[in-house]
C-alpha cells in the first residue's frame, strides 16, 4: 500500500538547489504528475518502474480513483459497471504518493503547483488533467444539456432517461456524434428497447458524418449500427441554441426534446483557462513540463494532429515517461552538460473500437468488424487496459460482467 495524502498535508522538496543546463535542480528530485486518467496513471506507473528510488513521485488527482472513461456510457444502462471501471489509485501504485486535491494553477517559472489544499514544488511535471466538456458559448446548452465525463453524469442521464422512456413517446436528443456521443446514443437506444419504451433517440452532428476525425468506413459502420437500433442520425445539424424544451438548429429548425445530452466537444482544463496545451513530438511545453492526453493538443513527428482519445493518451504517456526518465538521468549525472536527446512521439493507431448498445464496431487496419468479433475485441481491449494499469480485480470483474451480460442478452 502506498501513501494517500489528503487534507492539509503539504510536501516540500529540497531547500538546496544546484544549477545545470536545464535550470535549477533541487537535491532530491521530485516529479509530479497532475491528473490520474489514462495519461497520468500510465506515466506514473512507468516512472515507478524506471526512476531511481530516491526520486520522489507524486500523483495528484481530485479523485482517489482512476475512472476508465471509455466505458462510462455503459453505466447509463448497467449501473453495476461503475464498480468495474473505478480503480483505486493507492491499490494500483507501489511507491508514488497519491495526493487527492484539485490542481488550480501552475507556476512554471517557479515550478510550483497551486492545489486546493496547498502547494507542491517540482523538478519535472507532467500535465495530464484531461479535458472538460466544451459548450462553445452556445446559449442554453450548458444549462439544459447534460454532459458525460464523470460517473455522476452517467447516473443523472440514466435516471432522466428512465423517466422519459417510461413516459409516452419521449424524445431524447444527443448533441455531438464523436466517440462519446455515438456510444451514449447506442446505450440510450438499448435501454429504451430493454424497457419496452417508445422513446425516440436522435443524434445531431454538425459535420457531414458521425465519428468525424476517424476513418470514413468506421463512421459509416457506426451509423449503420445506430440506425439498426432505431437511432435517427442527423448530420450537418448545427446546434445554435437550446432552451428547456427545444434545440435550435442553424437551418432554422427547432428539435423538441424531453432529455438533452451534450457530447459536442472538449476544451482544456480550467487550470489553463480552458486551453488545450499545444506540444510537439517530444510532448514538452517547456524544458521541464510535459503535457499529455486530452489536456494537450499534440502534433506528432509526422506533423499530424493526434486525436483526443484514450488510446492516444496511453501511447503519449509512454513517450512522456521515457523522456522524463532521460531528463532525470541527465540531471543526476553531473557530467551531463547538454540537454538529453528526447524520444519523439509518432501516433500509430491499431484501429478504433466503440460499442453501440449490445453491438460493437471495430476498425482494424482497413477492415471494419461488427457483431461478435467486434464485441470480443472490445472486451479484450478493456481487460488488457485494466491489467496494464495493475487493476487485476477490476479486470476479473469486467470479464465476468461481460460474460454474464452476454449470456443474458
Ligand atoms: C463516454 C465516453 C466514451 C469514450 N469512448 C472512447 C473510446 O471508445 N475510445 C477512446 O480511445 N476514447 C474514448 N473516449 C475518450 C477518452 O475517454 C479520453 O480521450 C481519455 O479519457 C483521455 O485521457 P486523459 O488521461 O487525457 O484524461 P482523463 O482520462 O479525463 O483523466 C484526467 C484526470 O484528471 C483529473 N483532473 C481533471 N482536472 C483536475 C484538477 N483540476 N485537479 C485534479 N485533478 C483533475 C480527473 O479527475 C481525471 O482523473 C471516451 C470518452 C467518453 C466520455
């Protein structure tokens, strides 16, 4: 078990400093990882494995648990999935200190993080704070649309959906057809079907296809899977306003709803005023600060923009951890007068995978799979991820949950 720090406890590292090419270095080095999502947890576990034992590692998150967000939509239909996708941070780490606090600000010149309960000094930092829902200032959307980023959102969506589905000819509108929107629409449609309700589900997408930013054949297969569930898929439908009963579209049309879910986009963390931090292929914001995952807008070594996704966050985290290790090594080596050579990040995706109710769509290379093969792949990926972050109990529960659900569906 590793220490979990909460409340007013504050860590302070190194009074004495020495100077090297990368700036002042404290005698006891300290690496902080801000945010314990896919990026932050992966970076921290790799640093635990690779950094010398006298280098301090602190992982900060406002929650004591890691949330497996890419399965979050499933809680809407199966509340028990919440247990499978909630991973206790202390249980999955060996020596890093977990500090439960909100990150409020980062002073990169002074190398100090302001937290809700104090401050934290660092030598090297990795910003892995993920993203928040973007409302783009569209009137009424933040007020009337429910986002989906945390468990509380999934539970709120479920409880309202059950009321709507059990009512007479309810209308559920989902705004935004990215990875989260299509999966939410699929879950809601499956929930309506299971409950024997007559609710209609409509998904609105501003661009000309669902899952924009992902391969076109994948988007087409997702559209077919949604339509097979009776979801009305509307592309080139730009939301310009919402009130408590209607969503207004740019075309002049007004779409009536009983429930409105908003998955229309992401923005950066509040600690950075909503900006996603632009980094290049070494994932560095400056010599000692890395930005990884959804919190960052990454351009990889080929010059391509990396899509915000769980798989990008995990892959970027591996490069960030490697580069943090090289920085630490260079600074501990008194002979190191030059900046170390850092690894460069290139995003290679093995494919994309989403669930649509009880169906799934997988794009593997040029091929697109659906049905049992895609579902098996999705279970394998979910279990593989949970095992890779040391959440073996969650992985076991996840597999038995999937088998149970498969047998009962
Ligand atoms: C419903 C849904 C379905 C999705 N499906 C897929 C999918 O099928 N495939 C895929 O690749 N991606 C999917 N995604 C996207 C994926 O979940 C994100 O891209 C991924 O979570 C990004 O990882 P991250 O580590 O950057 O951020 P996150 O996983 O969001 O982690 C950020 C962490 O930072 C913490 N944090 C944030 N702000 C603060 C603060 N101020 N102080 C302290 N802690 C803070 C949070 O508590 C959180 O633990 C889906 C997302 C959603 C919502």
